[in-house]
């Protein structure tokens, strides 16, 4: 076990050090010199988006609510790949033409409003910190299962320190190249875990049938607890399409493409990977019912299944795979957030970005120590915080890229009204008609954008 | 361009398979029918996007 972990970290730090030698200027550090080819861009987009939520949260949610989890995740995320064309292509072009580095610079460039840029970037930073902390929590779980003497919180802090070190040394190049390595481990580990668990349970068919006999409702929607209603299904479908490109770690990847070919390849390989990669943790979570595994925390069900039904070597590899999934997301989040804060407040200086990276990692640790509610689970925490907060940015960026009458007042009003709904829905019960509150926020921010832009339009 | 959006809209409509709610059968291999439908929709999207990247996504002049 320890050999796997040491080898994994050795490779990460080696890539970090190698990348630092290859970085010559701020654009190299922040955006890898805008030089990611098709496969690197594909792997870095996938590894960045597939997080602790994918590796641990999917299995946990499937354990409690059934196979509907595959539908709500796979469909919306696959359709989201079209945003690599709708948003990614334009962002890439504008970034190359104007030298933009942060997402908000596009807003400022089009609307000539620094306030709008700060609001846009500020929302991204604010709502990504809980997501970053979730990665740390996931790491804490994994280390705690591997080494019970390390508490969840201590493990979370250790991993955040490790991530900070290699991000500080190598910037975007380190994040991108480690994503290729980590993405490979993550995919291999998940496939092997699935195959070995299936073998131990008497084959895939027997494993599913045993679970079906134990709890048939796992295999239909709305699932055992009635969670996957039609409104929820539609909500998540739209949420992934509009929220995922607003993750700063995804948005900033659009700038890093070497050419449009990189974006094209990423776009069509993305759903292909999702088709099976999202199914595997979901089905393992469901099989846990047939296997009668005792689960205290649903988010640990995948690791418990692997520990129980796969050889020790596969268990170790799966642990490293899970670490890879969350670290590849956390490093990109740290880098993109520190890039935004540095470029917006202090200017495009690499050394300042390194300091900001360390400060942000500290914030994430504080969230872990003080603010995380383990009863909410990974998905519950993100659905309440990050996803609704970021989805309201999508109308203003789409209007900025495609609608000539959109203006700064419309965009500012859209973002503020959407966030007001997000805030209100976290405090009081708003009428949502069975949809996620994030959908109401998306609707309100879209309507406000159109109305205010029209009312304040000047020829 | 419009034909590509039409294709995407059809795929989205098929994705919202409300008629399969409350159903877990027929079971094919180790999954219910509707889960295979999702699996093949995602594979189909990959193929559609690949064709779109070749024919509909113009690198210049747009």
C-alpha cells in the first residue's frame, strides 16, 4: 500500500519540478503557454471535472437512491460537452486575441466594466471554495480508510498541503500533465475495481440480480427514497449543462487549448468516457445492498466494497485512483482561483499567485475543520452550495458571447438576482415546484438579464 | 447549423424518457432497459459530436 502511495506522490512532485523548469513567463505558469494539445486537453478537462464527487459521491448516492444517479449524471454531463463549442471556442479565440487569462476579463473586455469583471470572478471564487474543501474531505476519508490512525481532518490537511506544493512549483503545466497521469490511474483503478468486485460477487449479472432481489426499487426511478422525480431529473440535466462550464477550473482550460482541434477532440471523447466511467461507481454502490456490506457513511461505500471484494493490490490501486480523482480537481481549482485573485488584485505575477494559492488552501482547510456537515454527504453539500452559485453565471456569459444587446447592467443584475435567489433558497423554503432551487435561480437570472439589457440598451 | 441543433434537441427529448419511470424491467444482462438506453445515448452523442466536429464546426470565417 505505502509503496503505491509513495510512487504516486513521487511522480506528482517530479512533474511539478519538471514543469517549473519549463515555465518561462506568467502565461506559461497560468495557462501552460496556451499550448495543450488534443489529448492533454481532453484528459485535463476530464480529470479536472471528475472529482471525489465522481469517485466516491456517485457510489454513495447510488447506494441511497439507486440507478437513477447514472441518468442524472451521465446525460447532462455528456450534453455539456457541446459547451466546448458554444462557450469554449469563443473563449479560446478571445483569449488568444486579447491575452485574457481569467474568465472575468471577457466580461470586462466586452462591456468595459471592471465592476462586472470583479463580480463575475468573485462569484466563481466564492462558490468554488466549498467544492475545493469537498476534495480535501474526500482525501481525508481515503487516508483514514488506508491508515486508520490518521483522522479524516488530518488526512484532508495533509493532502491539501501536498497539492499546494506541486501547484506552486509548476502552475498550469504541472496541473495539466499531472491530470493526464492521474486521469489514467483513475480510469484504470475504476475498471479494475469493477471487474474484481463483479468476479467476487459471482459475475455482473448475479451481483445485480442479488441486489434487485434485496431492493428492487434501486433499479427504477424515482428510487428507494423517491429522490429522482421527473423534475429532479430535468433539473440535473440542465444544471450540468449550464453549471459545469462555469467552474473556474473548467473555464480556464478553454484558454489553454493549442488549437480548435484540441477542443473538438475533447468534445467528442468526453461523452464516450462518461458512458462507462459514470456507470461503474453507480453500479458498485448498488451492488453493496446485495453484498450486505455494512455502510455507516454512504460516501465510503465504494472503498468498503473494494476492500471487501478485491485483492489488496487492487484496493491499494483504487485508493490511489480515488486520490487521483480528487487531487486532479483540487489542484486545478486551487490554480484557477489563485490565478483569478492574483490577476484581478495584484497583477499577472507568478510569485504573488503562489502566495495566494497557499492562502486559498488554508481557507479550504478552515472550511473542512469548521464548516463541513458529514450528514449532508458530498452531493448534498455541492447541490446546496457550489452548483447553484455558479449556474447563475451562465446566462451572462452566453449573452456576452452571442447577444449584441446584452450590456453590463443586464449582466450585473442577472448575477446579483440569481445569487439572491440562491441565498434566499438556502434560508427559506421558496416554491420550486419540485425542481432544484438552482433552476429557479437560473430562470430568474436569465429573465432579469434580458429585461434589464433591453431597458438599459443604448444605440 | 440549425440541423445540428435539431439533432441535439431530438437527443435531449429521447434522454428525458419519462415513459420509463417506475419501470425496472425488462432486465438486459445486468441492467434494466432504460439504463442501457442512457448508455447508448451517451455513446451516440460522442459519435454525433465527432461528425459535427468534422462537418459543422468551421475553424474560420464564423
